[in-house]
């Protein structure tokens, strides 16, 4: 299960929480997306209580203008859950 934490946020509300996504096959890429209104200092993605960090050629996190996207390149067994 993926979740998001925010640090030093003010008047934040989610418009769309990340949804469970099913990859067709291992090795495919997928994106998890959330939408929000408000301001914050830091947004962090987590999977099963472990913070997700950008890793070259594996994970990419892009946040701006009320949207945050976690892209997973080449889905692997450890990404399931």
C-alpha cells in the first residue's frame, strides 16, 4: 500500500488520493497520482511505511501545482503490495 506524508502543511485537502493500480505485467511502468489543494514544505511517498526515494531508472517523483505523481519504471516483485 502506498501513502503520502506532508511536512509543514497549511489548509491542505486531497482532491484525489492515490488509487491502487494494477500493472499488466512485471517489467511494465505505471504511475500513481494524487491531487490536492494547499501548501506544504515537503511531500513524501511511502510504501508499507518505507519512504520512496527517486532512484535513477526505477522511481521518479514529480510534484507541482496541486498534483504529485510517483512513476515506477519496470515494475518488480518488490513493488507489489
